[in-house]
C-alpha cells in the first residue's frame, strides 16, 4: 500500500478537497432553469384583478396596452408603475384552467389596475413583478405618449429612452431625505440683462415665465443657470436643465454646488456609469432631490412638482436623439412646459431659427442684454478673406495671413490662443485649387482623399486616381478643403517653436487649459475652457463650414463660431477673434456685429417665404425604391401634404460609419420629404404612424424609416 493510499484511508483526510470538487461539478453542471409560473388555477386578487400592461415591443401595430390577470400572491407588489414580466404571443386557443398560457417572456410596465377587462377572452397572468419600485408615474407616461404621437413612434420606444435600465444594487439603497427649499438667490450677473432680475423674481414667486435667453459671451452663464434653478427651488418647486455634453454639465454642476452646496441636485450623464446614474435617477423619482442637471436623456427626468425646464445650446446635434422615434430635447421640454404649466428657458450664446420662431409667435419672450453690456463682454471680431491665404506670403509657413499672424503673436504675450479648425487629421477632403470644385472619383463620383498626404484614392470605392483634373475649370492642382487639427498644430508648432501646442478633438478632448501662453488647436465643440479666457482666437476654413450643402449650414457655422468666440476675453481686455471667411457672408457679418438674433430672424423670414422648417412641419421617409413607393401610395396623407422627391440617398460603403436611418452598406435607397403647413404636423405624424403600423401588421419584409422633423434635409 502506498503512502497516498494510507492517507486516503483516514475518513477525515481529503474531505475538504472532495467537497470542493463536488461543489465545482455541481456549479458547472447545466441544470435547467425553472420556468416562471403560469399561475394555473391560482386565485386572483380580490380587488382590481386586471393589470393593464405596456409590453416592451417597440412596433407600431402593437402600440397599445394589454390586459393581464393579477394573481393574489402578486396583489401587493403589482402596483402601477412597476416593472413586470409577462408572457406574450400565445395563441387564443392555449387556454387552461381559465388562463391563457404559452408565449415568450417579455418585459413590461404595469400602468393601471382595473376591476374588469375590455378583452372578452381569457387573460394570461402576470408572470412576476421584477421590482416593487414604481418607476413609471402618470406624468412620465403622459409625456411619453405625447412624444410618441408627435414623432410618429411607439410608446414603448419612448419609455426605453425615458426610464433607465434597472440596477438592483442602486434600487436597494434608500435615497437621502429631501432638504428644505433654499432662500431665493440674488440676481448676481443677471443684472446685466434688462429683464434678468424680473425673470428670477417670477421664478422665486412661483410664476411660469417663458424666455429665449441670448447669453452674453464669457464665463458667467453656468452661474446664471444655477441662479435660475435656485430661484425655482426657493419657490418649493423642481428644476430641470439639459445641456449638450458631459463637460458642459460639469460646469453647471460645479456652479450649482458652489451656490447651494451639495445634496440639492442630481447629475444625470452617461459618464456617471449605470449604477450611479440609476441611483441619482431614483433619488429624483422618490422626491429626494428636486433639481436635475443632465444631458439628453435627462429631458425625461421625473422631477417632482416641476417649475422650470431649461435647455442650453439647443442647436447642438447632441440634443437630437439617435434612437427611434428621434425626439429633440427642445421639443420635449416645450411639451413639458405646456402640459405642466411650468417656466421655460432656452439659452445659448447663439440663437437658432426655432428659438426665433418661439419669440415671433409670442410663445416666449426675449431675454437679452443691451449693446453697452455686449460691447464689454464680447471680443473684437475681425475678418480675413480666405483668398488672402494664397496671396499673402508673410506667413505662408502656417497658412495664416498677416492679420491672423499678428493676432496670434500679440495674443501669446498675454495668454493662450485658440485655433478652431473644422476637422481633424490630414486633408480629409480635397478640392480644385482654382475654383474649389470638390474633387470626385471618375468611377463612382465619391470624394477623393489623400490619407497622410499620400497618393489620391476614392473614399467610397477605394480606386486610385493618378491623373485627376477638375471637370469645371480643367486645373490639375488640388488644395485641402479643410486642413485638420493635427496638421494645423504641426504647422503652427513650426511657426511658433517656443510655444507649447495642445490639440483637442474627437479622440482626446481637453476640459480646460491654464492661463499661460499656448496654442490650443481644437475642432468645433471640443474647445477647452481657458482659465481667465483666451487672449485671442482664430477661426480657420470658415468657407468650408458655410459652404456645406445643408439648409442649416449658415446657422451652424455661426453657432460654432460664437461658441468659440465666447471663450475669448472681452474687447476691453484686449480679446480679439479673427475669422478666415468671406466678409460679405451673412453669418460672418452676424459674428462681426455679434447679432445672432438678427441672423436667426432673417433666416426665419426666408424659410417662411420658401415653406421650409420650422415654419412648416416636415418628415423624411427612407427605404428601397419599391418599399418607399408602396408606402407613399398607401399612406392617407393630409390633403395639404406636399411630397418632395423621392431622390437617391448616398450609398454607404462597407466599413464606413453609419448614422441612424442610413441605408445598409451597398444598398440603394431613396428618400422622400413630406411637408405640411403649420398646424398640420399632428395629422401628418398620425398618418405616417398609421401607414407604418398597417405595413407591419401585414408582415411586409421591407420597412421604411420615418423621421419627423429631420435635422438634416440637405
């Protein structure tokens, strides 16, 4: 007998190892999971035995409530607003013991308890209650229904945007006790606006003013938003502010904390992580906090006794959701202000056409500073024709004309200088040097590119181009339509070798830079905040931003420019902005005068003459030519509806990034625009929703994609 056998003869030896082996074997065994209960023969709740459930099926022909029986065991937990699991899709013949059985398990929300059901057949029973926490209140449900109807979408899709995913750990923790209302704040920097103190007083007294706020440039707007929220909290009501991104939310969060201290507001951003964000959301839902600062998804935050909704920089593309039914923050907050009779504040250093329409219609009042205050806060803006880059040899090394060169050199003596370029990388798009006609592929008409300044090839089909010439003027010389941030940083670094150069763009965005001489090269929207403000700013390649084939090109260029110029010190402190663009262009003139409101009003007047949004309501319908034609033929559009198109949409190449609603790679789709006059938008959305639901109910394989109020109509 071996020594191992001798040790194994002792019944006590080796027992822990054997037990561990057994546990490991059991853990790895594929034990079938128990199926959820069917509650066959179970007694039902004595009162209100029917539960009306919104199932998580985001298809239009199922956009309705479904009735389920409530077993007596689930009576206490099955309250309106809780998450439930139900069986869905069972046939009407699968009835046993008076209960419908079969079908797959699906998530849902219990929206109502009833004594009787309108459905004449047998009901399936609730499988179980996922959590007793009520997360879908009646106000949030009504808002979600209004948003779904406005955007021709399903209620389930909107609820997915409005209610964050459940986190059990966050749900199990209690929320803190609510703090008493703070005292009303002083006006502070709101004194710079003629109606600013009166606006704050109205909020503090429980009023519901509506204002379109054109904020002065400079660092004070986060504090001004915080004071508006504090005034609303002082009245015993809640406040909600939605901003474009996490960096902006951080600035408002810091200002609100400095004004009121911690514990009075919640920060809802994607950067927080799912557990922390859900914990903050639950604190709002439970009434522990009545103030919310957040990004896009926060537009649905269930703030108790809402007294103020505000959106900052409503022209930013981040405010338009990328998921169906594609709601926009501005429109959702308008619905909340109208239905909840609360105050509304739309703010920004720029003014969108939609904001101008709110003022023109009388729905909101303007909130602006006079010209004297503007002259103090705004920097000096000067223009340089982009054509001077080819004629001015004084600073060709950094592709800067003499005025821009001098501005950079003077600014670096006093602090950091911001340089805004429309794109990052090396020459992403090319054009003819003489006439600026875009350089396109001879085979597929795709844009030509020169990655890292190498040979030309097509960005769509990948074919090499060795003998390009311009089809418009015959020239064979190319120029970069937009020289990106990396190349601009390199050129400026060679021109100013003793100055540090920092870049901020899509892959790496800086939050702030110190008040020290430096060149900060940034793409639009990624500009870091400089301590004490920038001494100067250069806005390069302005013609490329204004010349985009888009209805909003001029408005978007002005918004990007004002956002960057607002980070520069005021003119009394020597702040200077140089924009390299044609001086006669309307957005350039609006920037020089710092008159975004005048630009928006003129744009609104032109769109009214042409019947363009937002004066008219518009929707886009995209799909294969056959599916699109069948949809338009079957849709019962309002008699006033005008169909524009259809026209082909660009084909997305394999491996190319796709936006929401783009065609699958390699497929040829078409798009039609549907336009109706003011007041008929609801009828258009209802017709589109009904037509799409009818197609889905018939099982049409090729569906079309609908987007009401598309942000990009070309």
